């Protein structure tokens, strides 16, 4: 997997768009938030743009303005000028909905982070790890490989990612690593 290439691209990028499928679940939103918070801590302008409003049960996770509802007139200029676009938890990029066209037209390097089998992935760089319990697991590893620190603010959405995509640690994708990560996040105050 091209961990180093993805890390280097994100290190070089100043303006980063993060996106996922409409009606993001806990893994999608948690992964976006964890990565966006890390990138912002590095002084980058990282914006989460999603089509449609957040499902009510996840609306408590992002802070005010952290996850924006995509509006073409407001967001297309930022997508066009972005250095990188990171799409998480989406096996088919057409599930970006109204954002699909602007994302495909952008000059930005497109990065895919996923643990599902990919059916349509027009990414320039892709980390697809089916052994990961959730995309939050991949984001955690990426932050570590970039020399980052997992803060309580980053740990919370990554924990939500793990919790929801493992069915509260009941699904078969739960393993020793999943519990170690959850334990690390809990030790940080989650």
C-alpha cells in the first residue's frame, strides 16, 4: 500500500477537501473528522464537504462548521483550487452525488481511503485495506506514518468510526488490533 506516497502528498498539500457518500455513517464521518482535525493541527485548510445533511444520530460529533453541506456555488471554487481531495469509505465515487463532477474536474490529487471492495475508484493514490475494521483504522495508521500524535479531539471521531463499523465490537471484523486501538482512544479520554 502506498502509505508513504499518500503521507507525502498530504504533507505537501495546503488545501484539502474531504468527502464521502451521502448520509455518512459513523465510519465515514469519524474518518473525515479525525483526518481533518489532524491536518488542521498541521496548519492546513482542510474542509469536510458532504452532500446532504448529517444523520441526526451523528450530528453531535462535529463542532460548529466542521462538516459542511456541499453547495456548488459556495464550494466548487475551493474544490477546484484544492491540492488534494480525500474520499473515504466509498467504493464507488459516483456516490459523492452532486460533488462527483466538481471532484473529477479538479486539478487536485485524488486520494481514496477505504476498507471495502472498490468498484469505481478514479483516485491517483489509494489505500484500500480490507483487513482494516474501519476506515478510521486506516486514518489512524496514516496519521502515525505522518509522525502525528493522536489527541483526544482526533481520538473521539476515530473511536466512533471503530465502534459503528464493528457493530459495537460484535462483527467478525473485530480483532485484537481493533481492541488495542479502542483502548488507546479510551486512555485518551474517549
